[in-house]
């Protein structure tokens, strides 16, 4: 089993990174909120990351309502590695320090990859949008980047973004056979996609890129600070493939108003 790695000097590596021990339990203990997880990760490690505080508003003195913006998540997979997931275990709302776990998720938790003919979404995860740009060549490599928010109270994935590619590698060059993205929102509970922007780079020797920005909204979501209209933003959920089969990806995401006590952020890379 493999667990991937963080790219040094980027993303979570820019925060305070310390190895931690001990399980996290769901609940609140003073300034700290912790989150249960739906499945174990293999070969897991724990990291403590320092975020930065975003002003909750003029005249607000309650630090618990302040929005803690965490660093950009960055992951990579070597050609022999299959999957890696990064997920939040706890947050100190006063200091903006968060505990993350990184490891290999079980195959059953990796979700369906887009890029081939798929349904437009089910009742459970309706409101999908997707795009595929295919060239038809048989790929040597393939994978995807996935970011999502899970409601810790009921385990529901409320919205998610995926971006990926398949590609061939000949003579040290790279060429995409398939670039794609797929977004989804849990429409039954009130979430919808407001907008997205997909960008892609292909047909060059050094690398290929599939990257998505997306905005989701629920106008009657309960449990966040400062109102019932909640917006989820994903900034550059990015997938990068290289000629030797190495995969790298990154994502930034946040909610307005702050939903750190309710919505848990996840990020993962998978190989086909």
C-alpha cells in the first residue's frame, strides 16, 4: 500500500507540520472541534497545519465565528502509487490550527471517475455538470483529482469537483487522449452549482493539465455561522500528468459564511 506525499515548500507544507498521534473523535471540546471519519486510511500519517484568520465582520469579537482559511492542499502520486487522500480531523477555532490525516483510501471510497460515458447523475448526487475532450488514443496513464465537502452530521457529500486525464507517453513526450471534469451537488438537500470554469492544457511534451474552479450554494443550510445561505467555493482543483506517469494535484476550497464546524474538507488523487 502507498500513501503518496506532500510537495515540499507548497500547500500544507507551508504551515506548521508536526507528526501527531492518537484518534480524533467527533464533537466539540472548548475551542476544538473534531470530526469522525467514514473509513480508515492505510499507511496514514497525521499533520498539524497552521491556518490564517479571516475577519468575521466589523464589530464581531467572538473568535469562534472567525473564518480560518487553511493553506492550499497539494498531493502527488509516483507511477507505482494508486491513491492518496488528505482529510481534516480537527480544528482549533481560536488558533486556526488544524489536524489532517494523509493516507491511502480503500478502493470502495475512491468514487467513480468521469471521462467516459456516464449518467448525468442520480437522485443522490444530482445537479451534475461535466465536460470531456477526447482524442481517441489508447492511454498509457490516467487519473483524477477530487475535492469534496461532507456534512459531518449525516455523512452526506454535499458537493464535489473532479478533474482528470488519460494520456500517452512516447519518446519522453506526452499527449492527452482524454481530458475531463465532473462536478456534482446534492440537489435533494438544497445544494446547486452556481457556476464553474474549466481550463485544460494538452499536446505538449512536458505535462498536461485539467483544472476547475466552481461555486456551489445552498440557500437554506443550517449550522453555519452568520446565516442560512451558504456558498462553497473551489479554487483551481487541479490535475497535472507527466510523461513518466507521475501525477500531481492541488486545491483550495472554503465556505462563506464559515462552516468549519459542519462541513469537512477532503482532497484526493487517484490513478486509473
